[in-house]
C-alpha cells in the first residue's frame, strides 16, 4: 500500500504575483497543489476543526471563510486582499465543493471581487487537477465524511497518479468585474477538462 502520489505538471507556472484558480475533487488536492506551488488556500471555515487536515491547513496559512454567512462577504474579501498584499500565492476553489473530476460545478464569483481590481498587479492562473481514470474512485462527494474518504483513499494499492495543468494566465484588468473574471477562469478550466476527457462535454 502506498499513501503517496506521483505528481506531474504541465504548462508554465507563475511563481509570483499570482492568484491560482483550480477545480476541486478531494481534500487531497490541497497537499498536492501546495507541494507544487507553495501557495496558501481559501477554504471553508468548517475545515479548520477537522483533525489532521485542519492542522495542516493552519500551518499552510489557509484563509478560512464562511460558506453560510453572506453578510460577511465584504470582510472575507478584505482578508483575501490583505493576503495578496503580503505577496502570498493563493489558490481558490470557486466551485465551493468537490466533484467527481469529470465535471465542473458553476464557479461562484464572490471571492473574485478581490481581483477587481487586485491590490497590486497580479495575474490569474487557472489550473486543472486531474487524477485520470481514478478520479471518480477517490473523489470526495456526497455524504461521505472526510475521515471515510481518507481511509478509502489511503487503502488503495499503488501511488495515486495526478497531473496538475498550469493553464494560460490572464490579467484580471482585461475582464473588469468579478463575474467576468470568474467566468473566464471557468471557461479555461472547462476547456482543459474537456480536452483531458478526449473532447467529452463538461457538465
């Protein structure tokens, strides 16, 4: 049994002054992306209390935001902008939850307000994380608990094969408002996911 992952990358990664946007399949995405980029994350606040995962997130300076309090969105945007000003690369999962790796959920534009405009010149770089044929097997979806998903994931024989595709970055200033920036990131990730599925439509 091997609890690790073999990670390949494609495309050119921006290392500085970057706001990463990624699809989301399982909690295991976090150590994979962090290992390749050194970024911190924007994650829902419920994760903070999880055993092991919550601790790793705090060590990684994860920015916790509420998924339920719409009244606090302005404060969350300020937290994100402050982190960007400190020059941390940040990754956001705009679907707000996980999928089976063969589909995308509509991206939520609220946190993209931090990029309209950004507090300093920053590029948006979409990313596609792909686990290939095992995506549906390891995806954390439905009512499964984080602990149950971890047990199932780590019970697999052999290393997990993952590819992190760094897609073409873009300047948020070219798109203006948060909804347009969000839509462009979603379009690029959807197109890359469709290509990885041999042109299969992404829904």
